[in-house]
C-alpha cells in the first residue's frame, strides 16, 4: 500500500500550499514558483503564480532528456481504418517540434487561439502539443458537433487559425468535416486567417486556395522549434462545455496547474507509473481526452492509447479487450455507457474470455452516474477493482475517486468513493448551510479549488463568477446534487440544472430548446432528459404549435429533429418529439420540466401545488406513451 488516504487527504486540507508545492517538485520548471497560491482575489485563484514552465516540455522533452526516448508515448489503434501505429517519445517530439515550427511560420504566436476540429487521429494530439509548445491556446471542438456549434466557438475564442481533418469515420458512415468547417467559417463573424487541413485518404476535402494549407506539406517543411517558457498562470487551453443555455462556456485551464495536477493524479488517483500503459477511451474533444488521453499520461511518462472506434461494432464487443491485451494496458478509463453497450451485445462476456487480460489492474468509470447493474457486471466479469469516479470539465481532473495510488478503499456501489485530496466537498441546503450526513443537497466545493481546476471562462470573468460562485459564497457550485454518508462516501444523484448526459456526453436541454423554438411553426417548447437503457439519458422534446398551424404533427417533429442535428449535431441524439396542446406550467408560468421527466421515467411524482391546470399532465402522459415512455427497457 502506497499510503493512507485519510492522512494524505488531511494534509491536502491542512496546508494546501505545502501539499501542492511538494507535487510541483515532480515536474519541470524554467523558473520554480516561489508563490504557491495567490488567493487574494477569490474566486480567481492563481497557482504557482511566478513559476515558468511549458506543458509540451513536460509532456515530451523532459522524458526524452531523461532517457525515455525509445519508449512508446502514443499508440494509435484505429479499427475503422485498419491502422495501428506506435510513436516513441522521441518520434512524437520530432513531429510536434516540426509542426510547432510550421504553426509559427503560419504566423501563430504565443497567446493566439487555434481551434482544432479533428477526429481521433494522432495529429489531433500533435496539434494540441504543438500549440502548447509555442504558447498558442488551443480549443478542441468535438467532431460530432455541427457547423453552427463550431462557428460559435470560432467566434467566442476569436480563433486565428483552425486545424481540421478532412473527415471523420463513424461506423457505416463517413463524416465530411471539411464542408462543416467551410460552413462554420461562413457563419462566423470572426474569420480565421488560415486553416490547416489533414487530408485523409478516406475522404479528402476541397481546399480553398489562399486560406487552406495542407498539413503534410507544412509539417514536412516545418523547422523544429523549442518550447516557449510560459507563466504558470497563462492559459493552456479553452474547452467549451454545455451550460444551461445554448451559449457554451469556454472553460480556461492554466499551464502550471494542469501540469502539476494531472501529473499527480496519474500516480495517486489512477496508480499509473511512468512506463505503464494507460488508456482512456474517450475523445480529444472532451475533457477526458485533454486530461487523460493527451496531457496526463504524457506528463507522467506513461504510454497513452488513442483509439478511433467504438466499444461495439468496430468490429465486435471484444475490441476493448483486444486493445487491453495487445498493448498490456494496466489501467483503463471509459464511460458506463460503453459498458452497457458491450454488455448488451455480449452479456456472458464471451469475447472477454478470448483475451489475456493479466496486465489489466483497474477499470475507472466516469462521465455519468454508474448504475449498479453495470458496475456489478464489470466487477464480475473482470475480477479487478472497478472504480466509479466523479468530475467535470470545469474541475479538469477527478474530484471524487477511490485513489488506488494512495490506498484502495472498499468499493461502495453507487458512490464514486471519497473526495480526492485537494477537493473539500460539502453538501449544502438552499441557504448554504451544511446538511446532516445522508441528507441530499447541492454538492459544492469549498475554496480554494486545487491546481488544474478552471481559472475563468474565456473572455467572461463575470459569467464565471455568476454561474459558479454566487449561490454559495466561498464555494464552487458543481451543479450536481447528492449526499455524503456517515462514512464520508459521496453519492452523486443528478444535475440541478438543465444539463443532461447522453452516452457520457454533456449537453444542454436549454440549447436544444433554442433550436426547437426557432422553427417557424413552434410557439413554445420544452426538452427534458429521460432515462435510456443504453445512453443513460436521451433528450425528449415537447412542442406547442402556433395558432392556425394545421400541418401534420409528425412532419413538424421530423423537421425539428433534423434541425437539432443540423444546428447542434448528431451527438445530441435528439430523436423523440411530440406535439402537445399546452405545456404544464406553474401559475407564475414556469414550465414543469421535472414533473414531465418523472412521468417519463415512471418515477414517483406529486402534483405540484402551484400547477395552473392539472389536466395538462394527462395529455403529457399520453404523448409520452405514444413515444414509448415510460420505457420498459
Ligand atoms: N464525429 C461525428 N459524428 C459523431 C462523432 C464524431 N466524433 N461521435 C458521435 N457521432 C455521431 C454518431 O455517428 C451518431 O450519429 P447517428 O445519429 O447518425 O447514428 C451520433 O453522433 C450519436 O453518437 P453516439 O453517442 O456515439 O451514439 P452511438 O449510438 O453511435 O453509440 C455508444 C453508442 C454507447 C457505443 C457510444 O456513445 C459510446 O461509445 N459512448 C462512450 C462515450 C465516451 O466514452 N464518452 C467519454 C466520456 S468519459
Ligand atoms: P463533463 O463536464 O462532461 O465531464 O460532465 C460532468 C457531469 O457529468 C457532472 O456534473 C455529473 O453530472 C456527471 N458525472 C460525471 N461523472 C459522474 C459520476 N461518476 N457519477 C455521476 N455523475 C457523473
């Protein structure tokens, strides 16, 4: 056993500065910090304020310098293109340095923002690290988002350049990224100066002369460049995430905090050492991809796997086991939804039995609530610790986990275990008072947040404060509700806002409502997240039509489903829609979304005392029935 959880946690609380100063010694600095935390302007915290470092240096150069040059840094496994590639630390450093040189030749300098719109190809990681190398701020946009979402991000971050691939490959379908990019730039008010396009042979894109440059040509001609020393507090990246409205939040993460926290978490949370193989089956477009496909494992000198495929269908539900066996994965991280997909196709674990998983030590799950069925199935089939852990884009790394690198605590199904050292998690009532053990309330984290948490929202300090720090002064409001039991185990129950989790992807029902409301025949609408056996939740929309509209309800539903796909993207998985006469509301006009969701999920619900017309709920129940809800699955 590497330590004692209680003692380590206590140390992190008693003296956060001393605790993180120790962790900071494990990474490389151009100038070591003398001020560990400046918290003079809460909630704006500055960790390692006067330190100077570089994320790319800590991810690559320092490992080559320390003799890890020949070790695999990144393994690319792509069943959808039948490709397997290995990049040693030395090779990855060479590619990144040249591409960073190419970026510089294209006019990208420290502080410039670069959007990366790419599928799961090694070049996505090369692009991120190359930006970090020269101090450019990257903002990766998930490939499942539509042109409009890309345009919103290009504008908000005022991107000077977009780096994109010509296409992505989804099972059974090629996703042409290039036309989406062209449309996004057309829509954007801020026009990027140039684009670098990785032409993939599966679907090359048409280049726009003058604006679009070919990745391979630029990289080949790029002169390798060195890392630029950055202040610890400089931004490393901006990652947009869903909030309550359709306007995404640009989460900003700083350089020094990211390096120290991710490096620490690899060893202490995940129990992964330099040289070990670690795999997070997510996407570079999500926070998991930033923290645990690219930066965390590389900061730690581990080997990371970049997987372009799905848990099932590429080609079968044994793909994950094949990868774990083939590359000797020690710790694997994915979302419960992926396990539900595998379990559905291979309930007996027959595919699993075909592989040698002897090196596999622990499975971590996050992104959504882990249902006990999935947890038990995974524990039963794998016979290794299965660890649910809880975190958010804003926090950047796990806030609650079973830190197997410190001490593996007993697993309690339904709980992501205890707060990770650095996170002081409390459960608060509406007045901000702490509730008793076992009572449900808002999950909040007492300031200071540890290094690696977000430092602001891009260009919007005000929204940073009002969205997260206003309700409970002195605390970060997580947006999740839950409780802590008498043994200190945390239980995360549900979001307290309009954010839903679809197949581990965070989406805003408010954003979808904005799209539905824009349909010319729609007078009002409501979108709620309803339970789904595979994806955890899926969105379901109710629309009320304008007076006088006499078109078929089914046509209008088909149109709004298409609109959401066009405006937000296929990842929203918006397929369920019903036309109703009215929406249930309180007398003051608030739509009763929670009641509709409870009816859909066959949960117990009470007639709200303030409802203006109880009969409307009969119509809602009938509409849900026509869509197959409450579902029997
Ligand atoms: N680019 C373009 N389109 C994408 C995309 C991408 N990167 N990712 C997903 N999509 C599309 C899919 O093709 C699908 O389109 P369709 O409506 O035409 O079928 C839609 O978005 C929904 O995709 P997805 O959520 O992946 O659902 P699915 O039914 O195709 O697959 C799972 C279901 C469970 C297998 C899949 O969601 C999965 O692997 N989830 C794990 C997610 C995960 O690891 N999250 C990380 C959090 S830790
Ligand atoms: P994201 O920012 O995309 O990582 O989504 C964060 C949200 O996902 C959290 O606020 C939770 O609502 C949910 N979530 C993530 N991990 C868990 C977990 N282990 N248990 C329950 N909910 C989770």
